[in-house]
C-alpha cells in the first residue's frame, strides 16, 4: 500500500483524516483513488480539465513530482506521498 498525507486545510473534505492509503502504483492513480473516496477534494486538487491545479505541489518522498514524471510518477509499495498547497501571505 502507498499513502498520501492530507494537509490540514484539506482534511475538512476527508472527514478529518490526515492519511489515505491505496494500492495504486502511480501518483495519478493514488490521487484518483483519493478523490473517488473523498469527492469534495476534487475541485481543490484538479481544475475543470482534470489537471492538477498549479498551486498544488505533490511530493514523492522529498521530491516534487514536477522534477520526476509528473502524475505519471510510478510508486513502489510503501511510498509516502504528500500534498502541499501553496500558502499566500506576507507583507506587500
């Protein structure tokens, strides 16, 4: 099984769950399983074309999937994936 860590701001769409597990063997499969189980997450992770939103970063271990094969990145059993939403703020 592979796991995906749900960031605190998105846990309201997972019933408070901070971790989701799936046997998916790619980042896309894992994300698809996640949004199938928690439909409320879909608009927060994907745009209308089904592409990952630009302000969402996904990491496999410590590596951004944009530095790997994107959502096609393959997973081996026991891989931990993290969703990192962009945080805006600061002084302008």
